[in-house]
């Protein structure tokens, strides 16, 4: 695993070409169990009390809390990932007063770049990238899933191999990884 720390901002990532099995090493409880994201959209100094911290349990549930420490933080959201599936599936989500218990298929395991995963009235389209940059650093081997009209909020969800979701720019929340835990 390589993480190159950089103060590069959030430049557009470099496209990598076609991918194959997307779910491998992108969503799993043994990949990483905790994250710290900023959700203020700022790229300046990170204020520890204002960040959101997520912890995943063995069933794929990520509880998200705001505060300097996860244990004393205030709950702001929940993501439940289907870690038993070979596809990338957000089983349910909640953020503030919004949420959905209807699963969103973000990428099918046998997808190639640009293959849409239908979600009833909407769809998500995955694309592999050579890297993605967050406030924390630059991650090689990234996946972006652009969702429109799906049960998950419209927007782009970024996954880094061996780190799971490191960034999200959606109509409901914005997350940007600032530290591994």
C-alpha cells in the first residue's frame, strides 16, 4: 500500500483505463475500520473539533460523528455497506434528517469503466483512476462512482484501494479524508 502525502489541493485525478473487479479492496471491514473526514469544503487548516469521524463495524456499518474524538462526538450520519457482496453496494444511509434504506449499487463486480449500475429510477457509473487526492494525501488506484437519481444522494463517491470511501461530493454531504484515523 502506497500513500503519498501531498499538499496538492484537489486537482482532477488521472484516468487509468478499464478496471475489472471493482469491489475487491474497496469496501471491506478488514481494509480500514476508521476515517476522519472534513465536511466543510475548505482546503485550509483542519480544525479537529469540526471534522467528522467514521468507524466501521464487522457488518459494514459506518457510524459518523462530529468532534475532536469519536467516543465523545455527536452522531451526524450512518453508511451501511454490503460487505458480503462482490459489487459495491451502499445498503442504506442517513445524514442529518435525510436518508434511505433502499440499496444503491454503485459498481458491479464485473463492470468496466463507464458501465452503469441501474438503481430503479437512477444509476451509478464507475470509473477507475490512477489516483485521487484528498486533504490527507494522494492515493493510487482509485474509483469514482457518479450517481444520479439513485437512492444515495446525487454526486460522486471516491474510493481508494485499501482505504474504502475517501471522498464524496454529493447533494447532501461533502467528505474529504484528512487522516486515516
